[in-house]
């Protein structure tokens, strides 16, 4: 069973490892606001949740390949979503995964939400990237 904790500055190499493997890097990213899933003291999954005045924004969710399809992403999301009192937005190319957690396509994108373009979406799959909200 994984453990959940906020990242510390000492975790930057582990975060970078997951981001590299999952191809989740984007221009201007920082290693703040990350949460980790660990198994046997090894970081196996990461998620980044930024808080804004009127919303939360899930910018990253990744799991090392040997630990995928074992519930690590679900574990991370369940911990991150618990008790949040504001809407949570994300951009994704795997909307069906997030629907299982109650996310739905956003009808309107709040002006306080960062634009997709800053995440390099034009180099990813722009026609398949959706904004979702819970």
C-alpha cells in the first residue's frame, strides 16, 4: 500500500524522474505543490495541485511504469480530492480516466486558470486535450 505525503525540496530528483518517464515536463514548471505516493520509501507517483483564489488546478499526475495499473494514480487522486472546497480543473488527453473521479468537461474556462498553451499543448495533442472540472 502506498503512502501519501507532500513533497519537500529533497524530492526534486524523484519528481523529475517521474516527470521524465511520463513525459510530463512543461515550460516554466517548478517542483512546488507536488504530492507523492511512495512504496517502500521509493517515490512511485506524483501529482501537482496548485491552489488559486477561486479554484484548484491539477497540473500533473504521473506514475512510474512498473507501478502503473496498480491503483497508484487512483490513490493519489483520492487523497488530493478529499475535502476540497473549490472546483478542481485539469487539462487532459485521457478524459475517461478522470470521469471515474467525477470530472466532467468544463463548459467555460475561468480566467484565473492558466492557458493550455503554457504547458506546451501545441506540441502534444491539442485536438485531444480537454479541460475538465470537478
